[in-house]
């Protein structure tokens, strides 16, 4: 079996504490925060909140829909990287709990995860090192 690894050198930058508002999509909300703060790359380090309903992709690519109100996000992690045009694109996974107690986890589907009341997010900026100089930059 052949494995390929991409190694990226850099440093952490700012820590951003932000809030995604009610009925705003969680993934698009993270991307919007990055745009507002001028962050092209970051790690999702923490979160606290719930969703009206949730839609995640499981490891076999099937979609799982969880119905609320108040689908709790028990844990969440991910990263944001720029697309070819430099726009931030979030890839976020989480573990969720429905009001009835069913637990599910997977990758959040963009546009399908509206925030219930509010959603608190902690983002850690990643500054990629310039390979020519070794200095970290945006």
C-alpha cells in the first residue's frame, strides 16, 4: 500500500472566538467568519451549540438527516482552506445527538445545517511558511 503525505510548515496565528447566528448555516457561517476576519486557513478548535436540523455525510458517502429542534453538536473539528479563487472552504465533521437520544457523526453538508439559537466557534489561524524564506505568512 502506498501512502502520500503533504507536509505543510507554518505557525499558528490569531485565535478567533465567533458566533454563528440563528438559522444561518453552520458551514457557511464558518466561511463567512473567515472572510470577515481575513483568514484563509484555520483549524476549528472548539464549538458549543445546536442545530435546528442536521445533515451529515457518513464514511460511505450516504447522507444522514437528524431532526430537531435542537440537534446538539457534542463535538466538532475541521479546517478551512482556500479554494482556487482564494475563498475559504470549510470541511467540518462532528458528533451529533438528536433530542430523542440517537447519536450520529459525519461531515457537515454545506447549506444543510441551520443553527438553532447560536453557535459559538473557536478558530485557530494557520499561517503557512513561505518555502523560500521560511517565514510564516497569510
